[in-house]
């Protein structure tokens, strides 16, 4: 049996995308210089690690520890820093973070995917690393709008840059600044590429297939891009000029403060592809990240002014919403299932998504609704 086959990627004969996969997970960080835009990007790669690292990625003390931008306390992720890789050819998934976030904003998801035999790549987007894109004190409304347009204009090129790095070893060798050798025994299959994004990253995931023809599957987590964004939100638009079927899964929140459920339905209806939308009950916009409870309450208790004053008023206390554990189980299981169904053409994954998804989630304590368009 070849590496990466269905049987090898699951524990036993029962397909279960909600449990951790058979591979321990390794992680490496490098910086790459985009000469065309004169910008240096920190990048993260998660990958299946060699069997000698089994359980190290799940063991406190052996896990990778890092400090996220604008956070004082160190965090850990379920991966082993610079672990030896498990030789093989794997599908690739690109992760795109929310506005002002960072490449490690959803390690619960990236490490889960890698444990099931995917290489996952992410970078800090341009608005995080480019000095010219940083907000400045005293900006006028016109200047803020121009800055927002620049953020949007760089998002899809960021994804193209990252794909070139991972897929083209010559580009990687010439542009990586801090030399941490990428294991030559790990090969990425250029015919099996997916993208996942949250919030503005969700918009990025939905915008990228226009420019990146190799993207074959999309998971949009509470994406931006609605025609009527709330005050102060980036007016990101989507043309959906895909010109091919890119199967897309929307995972959205019932009580999303930032991107309304009506807006998610609008985007879903406009998506020109095979598609499905599943709504997590009693969830808000930050239920798609690491440290859900902490992130939600931090944002809810911030002092917002001007156009954004509505945020803290509309956000419900975390005690009234579903737990972070439930939300992360929802996101990682369904994201993996969609990628398995599309990129691996895995029958069990297709059957799960085509069956009674609400009941399957209910068995795991997750309250969710499959969106069923009225015209169908």
C-alpha cells in the first residue's frame, strides 16, 4: 500500500475526520524575500513527521512554543519544531489568516490537517509585515480607505508568492533568508492544492482561485466579501470569475458579529461551484481561531470608537455561546472532510458530507445546521 492512502491515514477502518491523524506533526519557520514588492515574509510549514516523533507533538514540554505578535504570554502548538519529516508526496493546503492576524492564528486546524497527511503552509500577510501598509495616527477617512484597498490588493499576490515558494524548490532556495533546509524527502503534489481562510482570509480564499488556477478546493471560514459590510469593515468585493468548478465549503457562525449570517448566505448563493454551507449554532466570529474564549472576550472588552463602536455592544458574552472546544472540533473535522473529499476523492469523506451532517455533529456535542437554499 502506498503512503498517503486512505487506509493508512485513518485509525482503523472507520473514517473519522474529527480525531487526530496517524502522523505526528513537524513545523518549520523561514523568512522569504519578495524582491518585486520589497517585502520580507515570515512563513510557517506544517508537515507529517517521522514515526520517531510519535506523541511528541501532543506532549507538553516537547511541543513547539512561540510568542504571537501583540501577545506577551508564550503559546504552544501541537507540533514539534524542526522534526524529521516522513518521506512521501502529500497534498498542499494554504492557510490565510484574518485581518491583522498572523500565520499561527489557527494552529489547531493546521496541525490537525498535517496529522492526516497534508503539508500546510501559511505566511504573515502584507498588512502585517510591510511598514508602508501599517496604519498611522491621524489618518483621514480617505487615507484609511486607500490603505484598506492596498491591504486587499496584496492578499492574493501573497498567496501566489507562498505557493511559488513551496512548489518551486529553485525559488525557495534563492529567496529564503534564514536557511532552514526544507526536507527534500517531503514532496508536494501540485495537482492537489486547497486553501482555507478565516474572515479576510476567507475572502482571500474565495478570491484566490481567479488568479491561482492550481487551487482545487476552498474552505471559507466566516469570510468577508459581502456587498453590505458593517460600518468600519473592509469593503472587500468578490467577482467569482473562477471559470471552473472549485468545490467550496462555507463554515460560518450563527451569531457572527463581524460578518452577518445574511451576508454569508449571499456569498454562498453567488459562489459558482459545487458548494455546501454549515452553520455553527451559538457561535461568533472568533470561534474559528486558537484560544477562542480568550480572543472573544478580549475583543468584546476592547474600547471601540467611531465606526466600530457597535462591536462590543453587539458581541454576546462567551458564556452565552458554544465552547471553543466544540467550535474547533467543528472546524477541523469538516475542513479535513472537505479536503479529503475533493483533493483525495475519498469516498467515505464524500458520503459523510452528503449524509446527515447535523446528526454526525450532534453525536459529538456540536449543534449545527446545514444551510438548505429555499430554491432547491
